[in-house]
C-alpha cells in the first residue's frame, strides 16, 4: 500500500511538472497509474483540498522584522508584546477578523546590512506580509523581493525616495509619513536649506543618514556634510568639527537614538557641541528617530534633562519633532493597556520605547488594508493590500491614523522646545502634512541667544530654479552693471529735460503769474500764531484743515499743540502769499514731469473764476518736488467738520444760509461751463465770516491733463457720486453737471440731518455703493419731515432722481430754494447772535469739563512729584510748607557701581550706554519697590539707596538694605546687555549704617539730599569692595547680627578706608531663607578668611580656618560679641 502511494505521488508530481506548467492549452493526457491507484488518488485529492483551502484563506501571518536582539534600544520597543496586543485586538474585532485569523512572527534582523539582507532572503515562507525592515540600507532590495513574492511590505523606517515609484514597488507601503516630508516642511518654513547629518556608527543609522541625505538632495537642497561618529570623544569632536567647518550649515539632523529614550551617543554629542560653542544659536539640531514614534511630552519628566544641567543647556539648541497624540500620550495609552490586563504589570514605563506604539499601529494598518481587500472581493495579494491601503481611518495605539487617496499617511507632528533653563518640553508648532504647512501654536521657539539661524535664499525652495547659494554669475553681474549704467544715463537725460522745462515755466513773471515757488510763499505753523481763527480756542484743529478735510489724493501734514519746529513745504500745507494765508492742495507726488498745454488752459480758466462763494485760485506751487494748488485759506475748515462739531449749534436759518451759498457757487461754476466733479461736504470750506465757498474744482482736469495714474477711490469717497457715474470705468475722474446736482442733494441731506451720507441706513459704505450702482430698487437717504420743510425734501428727491435728465439745474434749484424761504433773506448775523445765546447756556457744561481735565492734570503732577521726592516731603511742598533739614540717628546707606563701566562705555555707542543704564536701573527700581527703602539718586553708573529715612523704621533699615542688596546682586547675575550679551555685568556694593542729615536742596529741580560722614563711609565701602560682592562696615554687620535673622556674614579683615584708616569690614554672602542664585565672585587673594554666621536660633559664631597648614586640625569655635 505504501509503495502504491509513493508511486502515485511520483506520477502526480511528474504529470504536474509536465502538463500544468505548459502555457498552451492542449489535450492533457493523464498519467498512467498502477492498477487500483485511481481510488487512492481521488481519496488524497478529496482530503487535501479542504486542508489547502483552510491553510490559505483563514490564517494571515505578519512577520515583524527588526534588530530586536543586537540593538538593546530597539529591543525596548517590546515587539513581541506590541504584536501580541495588536493581534488580539484584531482577532477580537469582528469587523477586522471576519473570515481571517491574524498571527504574527518576530523575525530578528542582523545589525549589519549585508547579513540582514541575506537573512531576509530566507523569510519567504515565514509570513504572508512583512512589517519592516528597520534598516533603510536594504529597503530597496527587500521591496523588490516582496514584489517578486507578491507579498506586502509595510515599513515605518524606509526613507528611500526611490520607493515612491509605484510602478517598480507595487507591494510597498509606509505606515507612517516619510520623515523626509516632515523635514522638508520644516526646512521650507524656516528657510534652512544648508543641512548637515551626523549618524552613529551602527549600520542601521549610517544607512539612515545616507538615505535621508539622498532624499533631501533629490529636492535640490544642499546637504553638504554627512558624517558618522562612534561613542568615543575624539570621534564625536571630529564629526562636529567637520560640521563647524562646513559652509552655511543651518540645521543638523541627528540619526541616532534620542537621548530622551537612552541614546548615549546623542548625549555625548550635544554636551561636546556645548563645549565647542555650537549651541549658541548658529545651528539647530533635529533628532531623527523621534519622527518615527509619538514621544510623550505632556506632564512627562525625562531624567536625562532633569539630572544633567549641561545637557539641559545644550538641549536648548534642539528642536524635537514627533508624532502628536490628540488625547492620550503614549505613556497614558500604555498605562491604560496595563490597567486592563493587556500588558504584564512588571514592565515599567521607563523600560518601554515609544516605538511600541508604532509597531502596534502598523499591524492595525495591515489589518484595515486586508479588510478593504476582503470587502472588495479581491485576492489578498501584496499588490492588492497596498492598493487598498488608501483612504483609511482608524485609531492606533495613541493617535488617529489616516491615509489619503494615494495611500500616504497623514499623521500630525508637533515641534517641542525647551526654554534653555528648565526641563519641560513645550509645544511651539505643529506640522500639518495634509496642508503642507507649519503652524504656530502660540508659543515662540526659544533660540539660544534670542536669534534663530539666519534663513537661506528663497531660490532653494522654488521648484525648477537653479540656486547658486548667493554666488553671482559674472555674466549676470555685467548685465546688472549695464542696466544700471543705462538707467543712470536715461535718468540724467530725463532730469535735464524736466529741469529745462521747469526753468522755462519759472520765467513767467508779473503779478498774474500762475507758477509759484518758495520765493513767492512762506510756509507757516498756525499753532504758533496768535491769530484767533476758530470758535473754540482749545481746538487747534479748527485753525487748519484736518486730515479728513482732504480726500485721498491730497496729502495733509497737520500740527499738534506741542509742535514747535519751523514750518516748511515738507510739513505744512499753510503758507503766506501776498500777505494773506493760503492753503496748498497737494497733488500725487512723483508723477509730475512737465506742464502740458491742456494743463495751462485749465490754470487760465481757474485763474479767471472769481465769486464770493468759490474759493479763489491763487496759483500752482511747483518747487522742491512738491506740486500743489494754492487757494485762499478758510479758517472754519470744511462743511463736514462744521457739521460734526457739536459745539456749533446750527438752526434752520444757519443751514439755509450755508445751502444757499453752495447753490450760488455751483450756479456760477455751471454758468462758466465748469463741471465740479468732486462735490462733497469736505470740498466745501467755510471762511471766518461763515461764508461757504467751493474748492477742488478743476482738480480732475489737472489729473487727466497731466496723465497722473488713476487710483480707485474708496467707497466712502464715492457716497456723493451719481449712479450713472458709478457705472463708468473710472468714477473717480468722471463728472457731469447733472452729477453735481446729485452730489448737492446728498450734501443737503448732511446739512439737514447733521450726519454723514446715508447715516440712517444700517449699511456699510461698500453696500450703499453697490445698491446705488445696481438699482432698482433705489437706494437713497431717508429724511423725515420733522427735520426740514416738505418743499426742501421734495427738492432733494428731485436732485437725486435716478434719471439724470429729470434732475433740475442749479438755476431752477436757486429759484425753488428762494420759494422755500418765502423770499426772506438769510441773515448770518442773526444766526450768530442766537448762537452766542446758546453758547452762554452751554458755558456751565464747558466749565465742568475743563474742571475735570484740570483735576486729571493735577493728579498727574502729584504723581510726578512723588516720583521725584519722598511722599512725606512732597505732601509738605504741596501745601506750601518748608521742608526743614532732619537729623536721623541711624540709617543704612547703599552704594553700587558697575565694574569696568569706563571700558564698557569706551567700546559702546552713547545710545547703547544709555540703554544699558536704563535697563539696569529699571531692574533695580523694580526690586527696591519690594523693600522699605528710598532711592536717593543715580549719578552715571552709581546707584544710591537709603533705608530708615525719611520715615524711621527702627533697626530694620540694615535688614531692608541687605535683603535688597542680595536681590539686586542675584538679578545682576542673569542680566545681559543688549549690545554685548556675552559680556557679564558685575557690580560692587557697599553698605554702611550711621547718622545723617537729610533735606530738600534748591528751588529749580529740587533734590532730597543726604549729608554726613555716613554718606562718605558708605561710598568708601563700595569703592573698596570687590566685583559681585556686598561689602559691609562693622556697624552694619553688628546690626545684622543683633537682628538674628539668618544673615550670613564673612569677615574680610582689615581694610584701609580713605580718611578712616584701617577698619574691620565684612562680606554679606547670603541669608538662610534666601534661595535665589548669586553670581560667583572672583576668588580672594588671601590665605585665610573668617566667616561670621548669624543664626535665628542663637548668637554669632566665628569659624576660623588658617591657611592650608591647619587643614587637618579641628576648627576653633570662638564666642564673639564684638568685632575683636
């Protein structure tokens, strides 16, 4: 029987190899089998088919490939546990395990690239799909093998850009975004094109650095330095030296294990970079491996940063970019898994690498792709798995995973930074790969030194652009030089022509000349004049046209009340011409070349226009590059300003007088055939006799004659423009006489309601213009009969009629307006008398407002006085008293100055010295506010403070001054000069206690001064002190000892004080409750020292250590109650 089965097996194998592999279908001949073997053949066939079907359709095994044995930090990812946890979740989820049982196998990868590839060749039969490899060095080969095997290869580390070619790598997919895309987003955001790469010496990291460099170079970026280093200091220093010598490197990518998860080489490299001054802000270090996992940062303590101050300072130059977790960080998700029993409890958090979550999510990535294949009814081949990994969304281990239409993962990344002093990792930016943007999270990056690496040229980031990195092609240099030369020649010729034309125009002489120069006018500052020109003396703005008085095409330079500089053509629009004040309407600058014949005609026409309601044209100012129309100056400003001034009370008689002036002026212009084209309330000015006059007529004609570039006016400027003009291409230049009638109607609405155009409509200016242009329905102002006679409202409606030919002319308007007034003459004098009565009734309210303003100014004056003098002295001076000199029995004085201030001043600009002293004294002033002290004065770099005066405080003065001195010394230790941040600032401090006399000296800028020997002694204590030390006299030290508040005093010894001889002095080195850091003072040059401690629990104790000879002898404990 066994022999027959063997013959059957041999015959079937031979038949299958002969006929089943034949590509052409022919008549197949079955093998000749021994007699009775057919029954056995069918029996074996029937038994083998179910087994084969079950083995190929119900089990899907994933091979997790990685260097799990040869690299301990990769082993910390616990691939066995992560895979088991993911497989259990898949098999327990009916939507993922329907018809399939997931299994896994851990496949170890050799740490040598060649051996790893050799091992991968033998993994064909071990799994249906592979997760890996970790080493990018053989990702290309592994992908081609998987493609040949038709098995999917899902990777989270392969950075090779060649793998993006789907035509050659049909069975390859990434479970996380390519780290190159994240790096490119950062590089483009910060414009750091020049990049260096440092990798550790292991093959996996050397190959990673090489592949990252190739990928970045494929985008045209200059990756100039790619080096590897071992863990010995010499190798690390050599690698950093190569980076330092490379040209223009801005960013260094570290391809090695992160120091935050135990990377020893990265720690040594960063500490060495700190020693080599490479962490001063010129370079930014980017860890590469954190791009492959979600590094926890919320409420996470990293011992590597907490316990290593040097590394913490070096890490200030590191930007950590990692996958972001929306809700739970990796540690929280892992702890949650431990709590539900998914992971053994004996495995602690610090023993786990965040790669655990990446492996877990990658297996779920495969499961979801397989589910999509199954839903599509397709065979689970490698190509189908990769193709159906598109447009997926599921929740991984600690974050949501999504893919786009091309199968690329769309995880979000977060950028973490430290503040250079503490250890927490703080998020500053997020990287959105879907949008291709780096967005700020509201916190700025703390770069060492406060300055980020300088950006490179933007040409590096423009596709298809050849960038030379700042090196100029000589040919381009010649082209630029020729262009500049031609420009100079052309400009010179143009300047010559313009200058000759101006000279020709300036030859026009006589009393009626139009062209004016600086020889004809004198620009003035009206705020310096005593001439009364306004209703309200406090309103300087009424003495000249405000910025709103002119439209967008004019340039006004108003003055404030405090202006005292002489007026010139550059800063004033008001001038004196032929003894009277004139106003200059400026034209757009930079476009005037020559007076055209058309412009000359316009000037002649404007010169001939003379009417009491038309502002007189005086001439055209042309000098020093300023072009303007000179007209008579009207002191009451524009009609718009008059209407908006609530202090001016306008009755109906006053309003009709203004409107009638406007009608008469427009009637005259239209009679002369002049179209205004710019009629609006701000172009109607009022002179000192409250006579309204029209201005800005002929302005549009000058612009068109001189061919100035057209500028679209704003919507607010077009509110007076007729609808038919709004529909024209250039509404700002077009104008008609019937369009002036429409503008007059809008001005009537302003005068009647004393409000801006269309003020009753709750619409923006843009919406109003849109509705007026696109009628029907009509959009017009609404005026109630309560504000004006019905005839006046009817006249307004006729004037803003939609059909221009149905609008009345100004002759008809003048006649109708006379009928509205019933033939009465509008008397402006009667209106003025009524206005005076209204002013008298409002006088009380004005006085109350002025009184409140005086009270505010009084408070400001008192505050300034208390800042100059002590409050108690200021109170006496405010009531008119005399401050008598006062003797104080015991006060403590503080003197300090800056060490080397003369040298610093010699190497600084005067403004930099002022900034230094201002910054330092501002810091001091903020500190003394927390103590019971009084700042006496500052002279140069000297700073003087006293305590115990003018209000005595017992013996607390010594403690207050000492505590203040410790705070100031601590603050100076971290103080940085703006212009020399690398130069430390050191101060000498001297303290002395004793009697003094204080009083106010002088009447002009009075000062509160101190007198007495105590002041001199305190100054000597400062001058004989040492940098970064607080020098105490014996009297001050004794008071501190008697207070028993824990002040730490060291005996300095005998010190010669000028005028005092040799005296015992002391150093104040701290206080028991004082925890702020103090700067390290220079070492003393003596062989012995004494330390005097004052304890809150007992009396003073003196410790004496006499030279190195007594180093092994017991210390002497002496009781000291005096200075001996």
